[in-house]
């Protein structure tokens, strides 16, 4: 085989591996749906009820949340629980007007007789994990409920969840997220369906089939002794919630997921805010996988736990495989015409990807909407957009993965909260990004590249089966890149004073 033949073989091998990995993770979605329908009737029940309600501390971590700080403090005070058993901690690392807004809200709550503690840090050491750990030093509760600043807990939240801790093996109770701005835009509708799949199918399937699940960082309650016994909040990853979840379960603790108890919150209404959130989750997930996956695989946990844990902790690598597949798409299309290539075999591979990846996503998200709303047909029209959005984000999330693999440190960039007042607040940008972010331009170039592939696919019989996917990929890269650039042009930069203070705290 000559040199060119070796290069061609290498291209096709890498492309085929990427396609197969996308298919494998698509197959895993089918497994989650199967596990859901096999176990969804095993609804959790508390072992008993507390004769005397235990003391609970509600922690409200926040950083520059001027639009929602007052609201979350007021709603935390509305939780229906004996006042002598309820402590509220406002864990504020803010460098802007949030400090004064939160102080005033805390003062009003104290005047009304609530036990509210305001803790302000100026250095953001450990970011959210550091704030939670710092709050534990003065927390009075045996149980710790956590709410991010954009959430609105139901008054009955604790009464409906605390009694599950009568089982001494339960370390945490996670509840489902609901969405305040679900119908605001195409972006928020897509995010809502993404998250509904995670909560309605994934969490139920894992939890009720006795596999490991994760705490989502908010809208849940922890047993304080479980946090301490599992090594506490650690900040060597950007997903301290996933990290602690696996450390606790590896020590024998159990989770409870309550699908019927929901806490509404805000979805990122702008593309750059959404990308910042996904970047953090992707990088943090990869960091946690490198930290804990070897321990899980070497543990004495059942095989089903190890297998599901592997797919859970490595699920973000899908973005890397997708980026490779897209990058090599044009060479792969051209190599189909070389002598010796079997076009029927290649067409079979393409159809396999459709069935295992694309159709599995449709089954997964339609199932989640059917379980939550009783209907699924309205979801179908959003599936191409969701697929396009997932592909369009693959470059940003691949960057996050590479940073994790290379152990490049970055700060915890919180997702901006707008409180329904879009565009009125200063927005922190994603890690490593400035006002002249280069990534949207690369995403736009990929849109042009995929447009070329789409045109070629439309006129090439051997690539015809790819054409609908290529068109969706093209739209995805253009949608993400244009939305990102528009957000940069219309968004207001972080104020200099706040920016300087944030830099000093790194």
C-alpha cells in the first residue's frame, strides 16, 4: 500500500471509529429508556416519618445575582417548616450590587423572625464548592438543602422530602427541575426538552434500577454527615456536585430521586450563557471522570453499576466524537469513490448511525415528554433543532474536554441569571473568552464547510443518505455561531470594578 493509501486508510479508520462511538452512545440511550420502563413503577417511599422534625439548613450560594437574589431569599423564607428548626444561609461571593441587595433582604427576613445568616467572601476560593464548605462551618442543620439563586422552591419542599432520610443509608434527595421560561424562545424550548430527558428518564432509570445517579447541584437536600464522611465539598473539578455524588455512593450511601416534586428555575435565554453552562458541565464531567472512574471500575460495585457509571461519566466525550466525524466528513465522502470501497457497506454504516443515534434521541426525548406531559407529538418538531444545537455546540464542548484532558485550570463561571429581565445585567463570559471570542468564527467556518458537504451530498448518489443530516449540521453551526456573535454585540460587558475584583480573587 502506497503512502496515499495509508493516509486514506487512516482517515477512514478515524472517521469510522468516531461514527461507531456516536452509535454506541446512541445505543446507550435505548438502554436508559428500557431501564426506565422496566423500573419506573418502583416509586420511592420513605421508610417512616420523623416524630420530631430535624434541624435543616438551607444554603443559597450566589455570585453577582442582582436580578434574583432578593427573590430566592424571600422564597426560602416561605418554606413551610418550623422556624426553630430552619436556618437559612446566604453564601454570597458577589462583587456587584448583589451584596447590598442580599444584605437588605436578609435584614428584612431577620426582622420577621427568621434565622438567616449572611456570609460574604471576597476571594471566591474554591468557587461554589468553597462557598458551600465555608457555610458548613456555621450550619446548624443535620440536613443541608441547596438552591441556586434562580430557583423558586415550593413551600412544601422540605415536608415532602425530609422523611426519606428516615432511611439511615440515604445521603441525598434530589428533586426535578422545572422551567420558568420554557416557552420564551427556540433556545429555551430546546433546553427544557434536553433537561426533561435528563430528569424524567435518566434519573429515574438509574435511581430505581439501583445504579449510581448524581446530585444536580441545586434543588436537593444532603445529609450533613454523608457530606463529611465522603470527603466534603472539593473544588478540583468544575462539577463539585457530580464529584461528591460518586464519592458518597462509592462509600455505600444511597440517593433518592423525587420526580413528582419539582423546583422551577430559569433557563439561560442567550446562546453565550447556555454555552458557558455547557462548557462548565462538560469540562467538570471530564475532570470527574478522570478523578473517579478508575476508582469506580476497581471497586466492588456490581457490574451493572460500573457499566452505567462508565457511560454516565464519559457521556461528554460524544462531543469529541461528533467534532471528529464532522471534521472528516468531506474526506470521507470523497473516499467513497475510491476503487475497492464498498458503497453499500458505507450506506449501511450511515443508516446504522441514524437508527442508533438519531432515532434513539427521538425515542428518549419523546418518552420524557410523554411521561411528564402525557403527550409527545409536540416534541417531534423540535428534534431537528435539538440535533442541530447539539452538533453546533460540539466545538465549544470539545474545547472544554481538551482543557480537562490537558489539566488546564479555569474558574467556575456561573450561568448568568436574568430574572426575566433579559439584557439588563452584566454578563460574565465563558472561560478563556473575551469580547473578541474566536470560537464563533470557527463555528461559522464549520457551517460553511458543512454547507459545501450538503451540496455535494445532494448531487452525489453514494452520499445521498447523508444529505438530511448534513443540512441539520449546517444549520446547527450557523445557528450557534450567529447567536453567539449577536449576543456579544448586544450584551453589556462586566463592569470594570467587578471585573477587577474577580481577577484579584482568582
